[in-house]
C-alpha cells in the first residue's frame, strides 16, 4: 500500500454551461499553473433558484486540483474567466491522499513549475 499523507491540496469545483467552456476554463487555469489538473465532467443537471424562478440547466462540472497557497489566485482567475454572472466556485480541503499524487499537485502549481 502506498503512503497516505496529510495535505495542503484543495479541490475546487465550478459548473459551466457546456464542455467547451469547461475545457477552455480548465486549460487556462492549468496553463497558468493555478491548477495542476482540471477534470471536465459532462451531463450535470442543476436545479436552482435564479431571480425568483426555479431553474434547470444542463451543465458540465469542472474539478480543479490546487494548493491552499494558490487557492486565492485560482478562485479570482476562475471568476474572471467564467461565463456566468455569479459563478459557483467552491473549495474543499483534501484531508489525506496518495502522497505521490499530492507531491505532483504541489510541483505543478509552483510558479515557474
């Protein structure tokens, strides 16, 4: 069994209107080294209140992996690039994980990495 480590890694999620916008957002954040990885998951159905109306939208989910040190910059840039007026940008701490993967995330989001 591989080592499990405590971590400063975070998973950030956001929803977007379609795969293309998810890939565009994910690519920009990975290229800018704000995220080590972006997973774009199709087929999400969201139900929510918007301006007093119950809405339903077909969306894609974008999962981003970063570190707590890069989290503020990633959140800010996500909002800047996002197509929605009020984008969902939620961060969850990763409590433990596969040590080699966590090390890879840290390495990939280092400035100049």
